[in-house]
C-alpha cells in the first residue's frame, strides 16, 4: 500500500469551537446590519460551471489559474451562443463533460444568478427596458488555489457579501461604505481603528486612456501591477510597468509591461501625488486640477467620487471613517466604477515582537460589466464583502474577540452501575437549561476525566460515587474557581473547601445555576 | 463561441431568503439541543483527500463512485504505510497529484480529524492505552454525485451531525436517540409524528454469520439489498439475494448475490418475522427466541439493544418515540453496532392529490471501525445526523414552517433630487431598529417599485414627493394591511384611507414601529 497519512488537504484547515464561535459572532453582527439596510440572504452552490464564473482573479489569465476546477463527471449538452443545443452531422446532440469549479468568490456566482434569471425571462420573451433590482447578502467558504501560499493564509476561507444588482446610482456605493462601517462597528471595531479607502476605476482608466492605453487586457495588467504597491513599493511598480525587474529576494526575473517611459512617468507621478493622505475635499481638488480631467471617463470618475463624498458627509461619515485614495486600484478584474477597501489601522506584536498589521479586511466596488460578460445585457451592479476569517484573525490578534467559550457542565463517570443516576441527573440539569455532558470516554481515571473537562472549558464537574448516591447527594466541583484559586491558596484542604460543595441531587439544578450566574 | 448558458450545475440549486430562514431556524433549534448535551461545534473543510474519506457510500464500489473527486492541482509527496515519504532510485521524493474529493458526509471527515490527531500523537510517541474522548457537532453542505437523480433531490444538501468518538458504552447510542428526539421536538415536530427505529448491525452480521456469510464485502452487499426493502418490496429483495431479477419498470437485469436458497430463506423469514411492529419488549423476546441467538455477535447485538431499551424507558422515551426494528439496516458501509433512523409519519398531498411521506429525516449509528480503517487503531465512535434539507422540505410540505419572512420597509425613490432626504429618513428608521431599504433600482415607475416591495415581502412603503418634503411629512402605505383589505373593501378611497396615512417625518420611526408591532 502507498498513499497519504491522515491529514487535511494542504492549505485547508479545521475550525475549532472557539474559532467557530468567533466566526458566528462576526456573521451574526454583520447580518444584523445587512438586514437593517434591507438585504435578504440568498445562497448559491459551492460549485458552478467554470464558464459561468469567468476569469477575474488577480494574476489569473485562464479560468483554471487560481481556481479549483475539474471536469464534471456528468455529460451534458453543448449550447451555441443562442442557447440552442448543438448537434452533429447526424443530428445528435453534442455532449461534453463541462468544466466545473469551486467558487472563488461570492460575486461571480451572483452574476450567474442574475444572468440565469434574465436568460429565463429572455426565453419567455419578457425582457424589456431596464433591468430589475436584486439585493442579497450571502456568506460561506470560497476557494482559491494559490500556488504559493503565504503563511497563515488558507485556500478555503469565508467571505460575507452584500450586493445590489440593477442600481445605476452611485448612492448605492456610498451606502455600501456606510454598511461596511456600521457592520465593523457592530462587530466591535472602534471608530478610528479602521479606514475605508475609496477610489474609482474610471479615474484610473481615464488616466490610462490619457496616456494612450485603452486595451482592456493591458488596462487590467496595469491595475494588477499598481495593486502590488503596498507589497513591492513605488520603484518596483515603475519597473514592472516599464522594462521589468529582478526580484531582490528570489532573484526571479519579472517581465515588465513595456509601457513607454513618458507614460510610466505620468502614472507614477499620479500615484506619488496622492501618497500623502489629504482630506476628501483636498483630494477632489487635486484630481480636478490634473490635465487628465479633460478625459470624459476620468471626469465622470471624479464626479462620482464627489457625489459619494457629499452623501457620506451629510450622513456624518467624515475623514475618520472614509478617505479618497486615488492610488488604490484593487486586483480583481471585474470592477468598473467606485471601489473601496477597508484597512485595519490596529497593530499587534508577532511572535518575534515585531509590530504588524492585518491589512485589508473588507473590499468592494461597482462591477457594471459582470452580467454583460455572461449574457451581453448591460446590468449595473455594486457590492462589498467582509473578509470574515481575516476579521476573526484581527479580533484574535488584538484581543478584541469577546466570545463566551464555556463548555458544558460535566458529570464524571465514576461508577458504571450508577449510569442511570447520572443520566437522570443530566436530564434534570438539561431541563433547567444547563448544557450538560456525561463523560462517556473509555479512559475512566479521574485525572483523565478532569483533563478532558479542562480541554473543553467546562465550568464545573459533578461527582457522584456510590456513597453519595446512597445519601442522595452530589459533589459539585467549581473548575473555574479552582483554576483562579490554585495560585493564591496553597493549602489543599482550604482550596477544596472553597472549590467543592455537597448538594442534594434533587436540588442540583438550582445550585448549579447559582454558581454559573456568578 | 460554444459553451453553456448561464445556469446552475445540474443537481445543484440556489437557496431563497425564505428557504434560508427555515434552514437557519432548524440549525439554531438543533444547535440548542446539541449544545445542551455538551457538544461543541467543530468544522472541517469542504474538500478532503479522497483516500482519507474512504468508500462507504451505498452502491459505491470505488472511491470515485457517488463522489465528486478530482486530481489536486498541487503535486505532493507519496507516503508509505509508516508515514515516510517514498523515494525513487535516485533518492528523490516521489511526487504525485493526490485525488481530492468533496465530502459526501460529515462522518468520514470526522474520522480523518481524529485519525490525524492520533497520528500526530503517534509521531510524538504519546499513544498509550485507550483513546481520548472527542465530541463535536457540525453542519454544512455535503455532495453526492448520484448518476440518476430522483426528482426533488439534490447533489449538494445540508446535514447536521453530532458524534462521540472514543466512547465504547452504548449508553452513548441511547443518548443519541434522545438527542434526535429532543432536537426534532425543539424544531417543532409533535411527539407521535416521527418514529425512531433502532436496530443493531451485530444482529444482522450475526444472522449472516449463522448462514455462513462472514466475508465483509458480501455482508455489505446483503445490507445494501435489504436497505432497498421499502423501495422494492420483500420479493424483489429475495430475488436480489438469490439469482437476481428483472426490474418491472425499466426492464433492466439486476444481478443477484447468488446466496444459497436455504440461507436466503432464513434472511427473508427473519425480515418477515419483524414486519409487524411490536413493543420493544416483544421484539427483544422474539430476537432472543431465534436460533441465531447462539451466535456471539448476534447475542451481543441483542444485549446492546436491551441496554438501550432500558435507558430509554428509564428516561421516559417509550414506544411512541422509539421502536426496535430488526429489518432496518441502513445503506452506509461504516456502521458496526447500534443503528437508528428517524421516519416521519406525517403525510402530505402532492400536486396530483396523492398522499405522500417524506420518509427518513435522520440517521445514525455506531462506527467503531472508521478510524481503524484509516490508521489501524481501534477507536469506538457513534453519532447521528439530521437531514437538514429533508426536514425543511417536511416542514414546508406539512405547513409547519413557522418563520417570519418579512422584508424591509421600503422608501420609494420618487424624486432623485430628494435622495439626501430619503437617506436621512432611512438612517432614522435604521437607528430605531427598523430594517429599511431605499429603492435604488433603475426602473423608477411606482408600479415597478411596488411590485419589487411585494416580491420582497416589505410590510410597508414610505412615499415622499416634493410637496410632502416641503411640508416635512411622509405617506406611509401599509402593504400588509392593503393586501388583506384588497378583497373586502371595494371602494378605492375607503381602502386608501385605511391603508395610507400621513405622518411628520421627524416622528416617522415611532409611527412605523406602532404599525409593525400590530
């Protein structure tokens, strides 16, 4: 036999009870806010046809790159562009195993949902005029096959998205920023510990058009290079836009985009001009003063930012919450208008004592072309996403994760013949609303049972031996207090007196409730 | 271009807001009970190494059958049975793309979790004596590629499991049955509308051993045939155990297991003897009276059922909740001891008016060999699972789904220039805890906006035109009341007076709260 030892697939992980409570806490708190703004929960499958998801990941030139994709075991018809089954020379329907993929985000499946509904309407001859409004939130795992996985990153992680499909008005984008802010604060982040950075793809596209770059592929290539700014610095960005560079650490040759030097200079100067963070009014003034403002796309982009700024200001979202950041572009391929990213400003010390930041915890923006790419019908859409696992990491690293991770009361299995009594006692406690476990493990030593209780954060243990059973009493051991007092009280008997008490079994539920409520 | 139209992968589905609320309701109610019994939530990835999941699905002879399985894009080392990396003649580590699979249930991944932990302990030289206790609950999607998909069934569906690994005592199995009962009743099922059927694989194995069948593969093949009893009937089962049969509907030839007729007769007689449901005491007496009772395995199986019966009786779980059903075997390959299945007794009428039942809604049992198969270490384990989606279907079909599917209050977008006022009004309502949406759709006709509100179950709409804005008032339209009165009140003005009211915008939150609380 040859094979693999029992283990998780590389890049995947299990989620412990404490991590689950924290993840659920984040989801519940964000759900409150998403619903407050009128979104309903809508779920899509884990797996989709690869073609329906499209290729929008950073650094993904083909559908397969960055995505877990495989051939569906089922043969299905192939369709032509009119949605008709294709047939061979003998008029048989052409069958194929389509490629399917694990979803890499929750936005591409949403576009499929909307396009599928439009397609059905089209088949029924119902499409006329503008498109319907559809708003939903969704959360769950997404999957990325990143060939080189950074430490602490995973290939399966949770996102929590809300989106508005069918809305042209950038008011919806302003609202998206407010929702992110309210959700983060509802989760417990203090104002001033995070910052929403807003930009507009139209500004970048307009600037590039001004330098003569209008090819979609090249536009996107430039975005991806600029997106690396925080990681590689401005000089490396300049080189990657131009003739390429050699990576200092790995020595790898990174090819450049071969953009003419005078145009690279314009792009770099633009980024440099906005390196120092100004007020939103200052940034808007600077953007308007640029010669690129003559370009329509660029101008539209600035005007949209202006509108978003006005709404945010009117509703009390000042520079402490949201700034304009023309150097922020985001790596995903599908954005077409306003984009936003939330940066955590909090620091923590890593294991070597170095100050660290978690970085980006949310992102979003407008993607008016996503449904169009699937179906040819232009549908405006905008939304944003909380990186649930990234946020959980932030809360943990900065000691802000306030969850109650108490385990159940444990009934020690002292004597097998008393099992019926243990079960009745457990039933009493459960009926009183107390989470209670009977120890069923094969290792029966008291030490093992106590170690188990400790691993599970049990607040107290119930011990009933045959003597106690005869008297109708139980010993309650307060494990939480026991831990607290273990250091301050050296005398074993004194410690025992404080930590243990004998109670009548018939009154055990009320006694335990009293202790737990302390 | 050729490809596929926008659609879900065949066999997969989207989950609407109402379905999500119901699914979440089931999960929340079951969570309460699972935690009450001391389980903590532990999650595993959607994807696992196929080898780690094993092959336990009914009708699955190879890893790939019934499972979405594909080659991992990443090359990884191959290990020998001692967990050492294998090397080729030139001492290079042998690399391979391992097969990975979407999990087909939540039990096989749990065995991986436990085996992985044991393996790590083994590497540290820590394993000694009996194994540790581990209890967890988990919920989420599982995936089955069933080549022939029954109508209304899906290839991605949700389960909610709880398991106890490391417990030998069948008290844990009795507890599993109580947990299922309490969870179902907490979700809203009335006692008497469901029935837990309990059996023991040891009884079936013992009976087969008595007829000379001890080969594991053949044992399992027999179980799979008996598992079809409800679908195909006793005569077809007899034929499939013997020389095979021709399916009446499809005309397909179904090969038999070729068991000797006298042994087939013993098995069939056994099933027939228990067709009429007796009390648990009656069934136990009948089981003991069988000649197979001389067989140790059979005897052990009966004694375990006896113990489970005693515990259930002591704690008040009588025949209305749980019966013994020696003809029930379950199709999954990994069970080794007590098994249980919950049948819904409720009927509903299908679209043709025929009486129907949903059938099995929960299942579980003991699987002492699952970790052993991965690692060679014997680890007792037992657990059960609620079929979340099946239960949601039951609640829906029998009109027991009591969820509040109200949408948000909607602020009609009447006049674009008033958007700031709409946003401030929305902010007021949200601050008062009222879910509120501003209509951002591109279709601005009032009819469209009202149709949208209706689709989303919005209870009321807020209308502010420029006249109203000047006066500082808003019109509130009670959509819920409007629907109720639409039939009883013919006069349009009277209806309008009842359904609409004008309020001062500054007091709008309290007014709306009053209406919503009615």
